[in-house]
C-alpha cells in the first residue's frame, strides 16, 4: 500500500531505505516524456507513428528516473557501509536526494560517498552504450536502439553535471572533501564549496538568460531554474552545517529553559487566556494530564473556538497531543531536536525526565544560541 507523507508519496523500500517521489516529480516526468516524444525522437528518427514516439518518451522518462534512483542509491550504500544512516531517497523535479543523517566524520568518507554517484552514472552509461551496440548488430528496431542511445547520453551528462565543483552537487562535495583534508576544518571547507556552488549557480542563471535572449526560451528557463535551485540549496546546506557545528556536543539539558510554566487540563479557555497567554506573553504552553506532560496548546487552537464558548471549553478538549518522538529528554541531541522542529509545525517541545516535566526547548532559543556562538567566533572548529 502506498503511503503519503507531506508533499511526497512513499513507493517502496530497498536496502531498508524508503524511496519516495515528491509531487514535483510528476511534472518533470511528464515534461521529459513530452519533450522526447514530440521533439527529440521525431528529430532523430522519421516517419514513426505518434504512439511509438509517446511510448519511447514514456519509457525513456521512466528509465531516466530509475537511473537517478540508482545514482542516489550508490551514495546511500557507500554511506551505510561507512556507518551512516539513511532516512530515505526522494525523487523530485531536479533529480533525487538521499536523506543522510548527519555528515561524514572523515574527509575520505565524504569523498567516497560523493564520487559513488557519478561512478554509478558512468557505469550505467557504459552499460547502455554496450547494449545499444549489441542490439544494432542484432538488427533490433531503431526505436529501441535510439532509446538506449539516449540513456547512454543522459547518464554521461548526469555524471558530468554532478561533477561540477559546486556544493551541494557531488563535485562540490568532492571539493569540500579536498579542502577538509587539507585544512582539517570541516566548516571552512563547506564554506569554500558553498561559494563555489554559488558561482556555478550564477553562471547557470547567466547562461540561461543568454539563451532566452537568443530565442531558446525553454532551455533558458531550465538553466535559470537549476541555477536558482543550486543557489538556495548551497546556502541552505551551509546553514545546516553551521547550525550542526554550533550545536555539536550539546544536549537538550544544556539549552532548555527551566522551570516551566505549564497548563492543567481542567482549565477553561477564558482562564487560560487571562491567566497565561496575556500574563506571560507566550504563544504556547505544555499541557499536563494526571501530572504528566502529554501535549501543547497554542494560540491557533484558541482562535478556532468562538469566544462565547471559552467559559465552557476546557483545555483537555482542544490541546494537541504530542507523539512520543516530539517529547524530548535532557540527554537528547540538540541539533536533532532543531531538525524535528524545522520539519514540523511544533516550534516548542517539552523536556521530560522520568515522567516529570523538567524543561522546555524552543526553535527560537536554539537559533539564538547558534547566532550567538557564530557572532563571538565559535562557528569554525
């Protein structure tokens, strides 16, 4: 059974890795199939039926993303063999991404993981090249050999593009591994690779603009979109590294607020608003039932209730029950907690020890802590 998560659809697991497609994947799948069946293939081979061109385009588009999946799997398998954990692989509009927990702890491991993808793509390209030549000798239908020829070309192109030294492309990660090995400073190496990525993004955007001016609208728009994607991805990846490095070794107990203002389940909403939201100027509070923390109540829940119902509505009727993975412990990793808050809608999480509420951690506090450490010069290690 297919399972849907936010903006993506889980397909299957391979090597224990969840494979999913982002909703943008559908767009590019159809665009690739359309451009091949209406442009590339009719130009390469004439006088075939429209149905044949569409089959060629659809099969090629499907196999293209199968190759992208294998590319990402190669990264993942090497990462797993080097002791890292892989959450999932997601295919989306610009290809695919392997969600690897954390970063490699050695430059050589970073290099091995990064190079695995292009090596896989080159191997696939060689495979399709050999099969095409064999099928030509056996006089297979030209439509089949042309699809194989396209898959050879696209895999080599994928390998070459990913080897461009711009973070977060594979080439950018190889560049980071080189400077990491040279300087022994992971954050500084990431900064260099990120700057390289931004330069590559600028060149792609500029080339795309030139193409549009020259009359190639479709190609130009794609180069601009890819350039913008690399620009944001490079900056986002660097910020993740800075955040992780500034929170390295810190536990929730190091950064939590304590003691905690909490809400009892029997409070009515009018009591809650008057005695807590207006008094403390907070936007959310943890809720305790039978003495133990079980959830949060926020202004969003309050606003959904008509004011004339406030005196008759209790906190227990409207609070949001938190899943166990969002109830933190003092020994939990601070960066992992930041990721949980970034990925979801809860920006304030309770901290519990032996069933007792001992603290609270907020997204804003973690970001402020990171900003403070960066400001006073501890962002590089």
